[in-house]
C-alpha cells in the first residue's frame, strides 16, 4: 500500500456529520485497535514532503504504524510542494517496489 500525501482522518471534512463509515475511512482512528494479522504482511509506503499540507498526518500515521510494529517506510521528500510534480516522481518509484509472484 502506498500513499502520496494523505490526511488519514476524514472527520475534519464532514462538517460535524457522524456515521460509522467515517471511523472506517479514518486510519488514524481504527488502526490502533485493529489486530488483523495481514497488517504485518503489508509493505506500507507513506509519501510526503516537509512542505506537504498533510505532513503532520503522515507523521501521525507513521507513529501509529510504528507503535503496532507494522513495517513501513515514511518517505519525506525535502523542500517539495504538495502538488503533482512530486507525486509524478513518487508514483513510478513506488510502483517499482511491487513484487509480483
């Protein structure tokens, strides 16, 4: 699984609306209590930059994954904007990491 910038908590976009699905679409909420063994088999990449508007959310998700012992790579691109040019760099790099059996 790879992301190229991400908020990981959609509550701030819901204008106070409450629904069970909001919980399940917010990894920062559901991951701490999740015990699915497949999590530890995943290869997780969190792509961000130090100028990314979602930088803090990526740090929080990395901390959550670290606390659970889930293997991941927090890829922080230095001095890059939250925009298409950095994602264009990230995408082929992340795709090249996929191993097909």
